[in-house]
């Protein structure tokens, strides 16, 4: 659940970050890079803190929490955050040109991830004809890899840890190009019209 929440909240925070037509951008040290990175890092900080508090509470009150490979689980967590940052960057770049589409698109993507992320079922149990409907999603891979690292009796067979890395890097490059184009072509009068 934390990987899904981190991915979705990061995407939402990046999309909501201040854009090139915002009034705060008139101050010289402020850039869209600072706005985007601070929004993404704030979500990462809050999610890590929340996860630590909940795991501590469960460990102290109920029973000891045993995670088979905590480093691999944390890597999956970071990849879920990074892929949320990359997808959010795409929507942020589109936002000045199509704000209604961006609002609806982020909502549809977040709702589709409720099912397509694989948090409600085990990836190894999916029939082969259903797998392509989920394999496109980097969150599907990170959640399944985290499940394999957390539990000793589960080994992920149909997912890969490298797919979210390549997907996120590719989408991040495209997102930065779209954001650069939006920053260069955005008009200051757009904020007053909306």
C-alpha cells in the first residue's frame, strides 16, 4: 500500500507544483526545478516518516516485523517514488496547454492504478493472457518485487526490477523535454485567464 500511496502522492504533488507562469517564479532564485524537486522530496520525506512510525507501532504493540530483505524493499519504494515523479512531470508539462485534460488525466491514472498496480492480487497468480494488461505499469513491478523481498515464501517470476528503472528514466527525459517546452512557451497572462 505504501508504494501505491507514494507513487500516487508524488505524481499529484509534482503536478500541483508551481509552474512557469506562477507569481513565485518572478523571484530570481526560484525555478521550476526547485518547485518540482521540493514537492517530490516533501512527499518522499512524509511517506518515509509515516512508514517508519507505522512499522515501529506494529513492531512494538503487536509483534516483531520481519522483512526478509529490507534494502530491496526500500529500493522498490524509491523506484515507486521515482516513477511517480516521472509521470507527474509529464502531466506538469502538459498542464499549461491543457489544464482540464491534466486534471482529468491525473485522476484517471490514479484511479486506474488502484487496479493496475497489482496491490490487490499476487502477480504470480495472474493468467498469462491477463499479464499484458498490467505489465506496462512500473508500479506493478515495484510492488511485486517489494512483495518478493518482504516475504520469504514469495519469489516474483513475472516482474523485473529493471523495467521501472528504464521506464522512469525514459519518461523522466520526455517529461523534462515537455516541461522545458512549456516553460519556454508559457504566457504570464494564462494565470489571469483561469
